[in-house]
C-alpha cells in the first residue's frame, strides 16, 4: 500500500469515527431531534462554497452566527469544528487526489495539526464565555488582517517545491501543530497555512491538500472533545454539514475558481464588525461568568 492510498484509507476511518460521534451527539442532544433551519443550511452552503475556493469558513460562519444571533458565543468554536467537518473531509478527498504534493510531507504535517487540535480542543472546551469571546474576537482580527494582506499582495508568491525536508520540514511541523491548536478557538487554518507553505518555498497550490487534509483529520478529533463536553449547538452544526456538502461539490467540480478579491474585501468588513462585537461583549461579560 503506497502512502497516498494509506492516507485515503485513514481519512475514511476518521470520517467513519466522526460520523459515529456526531450521530451519538445528535441523539444525546437535550433539544430532542435537532432540525436545521433554512438560514442554517444557507450559512453552511455559502461558507463551504467559498471555503473550497480558499477563502476559509470559520471567520465567515462566526460573523453570520453573531449577526443572526443563532449560536451562543461560548458554543461557536465547537459548532464550527463539528459542523464543518464533513464538508472538509470531502474537500480533502478531492484535492489530495488532484493536486500534486509529496506524500510524506503531507502526512507529517497532517499528523502535527491533528496533535495540536487534540490539545487545543481540550483547553477551549473548558473556557468560560468571556475568554471564548476574547479569543474569537482576536481570531477574527487575525483572519481580517490575513485577508487584507492577501488582497494587497503583501505575502510571498512561494516557490515550485512540492516537498520539504530537514530544518524546513521541522519548521512546518511546528507551525502546523500550532495552527491545529489555534483552529479549535476559531482561527481558521487555511490562510495561515498557505502563507507558511509559501514562506517555506513550496508551491502555494500544494497548500490545498495540506490545509484541507490537516483540517479533515484534526476536526473529527476536536469535534469529539467538544461533543463530549456539550460545547456545541447541534442544530447549527447539522445545518453546516448538510448545507456544506453540495457546496463543496459545486465549487470543486463546476465553478473551480472565481475572482475572489472583491469577495475578500466584503468579508474583511463583515469580519471586523463581528470581531469588535465579540470583544465588546467580552468586556461586558462578568469575569466569573
């Protein structure tokens, strides 16, 4: 069995594990049988459509939940991780198959991100609402800054390499471990991972299977911890999962690419507004809440 085939097999195992945890979590949810709403399905479709094209889904989903008051602040990180897992697994299968990247580099970076997420989810799931609000507010500011700098062409164009070795590989492992941990707080992995890959001299296109594969493996593990601690919104997560799958297929196989600069400018404005709302809410929240 070659490495790539083994990766696909492991991804199928992780996906099956996630589905078992997800279904058990839905059955144990105190609200009875969670049913996604129309707006919840729409958010799942739109955010995962642009996620597949490289925009990311965490910042946009958080902004939508805040605007529509759909999910309590302290439940948003868990809902993001649980709800976006299935669409991300679909992305990982597609882009790992069609985008060339060294299989060993891909596997070790995925493993690093997964280990980071297991550590991060255990911490975030136990945080009080005030700390989650501050953390997500900061995460949205980071996301807006990265999108802004992308539109201004402030990041390196990258190189042509599709593999890493030696000190560069060690740096990438450390970076992806940190990004995996931070993702559980709501800091999307896609944009910073693409920047890291470019800085290390790799072809930016190679970031797609790395970042999507990393998320596809780390999110089931993180989701299990959030579900176990009941730090998620089942109805909202179901909406993301059901609405997101068709969006991924349409974006990957039909649309394939779009001029995203204008979309990023709009997202920057929306995300900054949501960030200041979260930070203000955190300042008003009692420290003992």
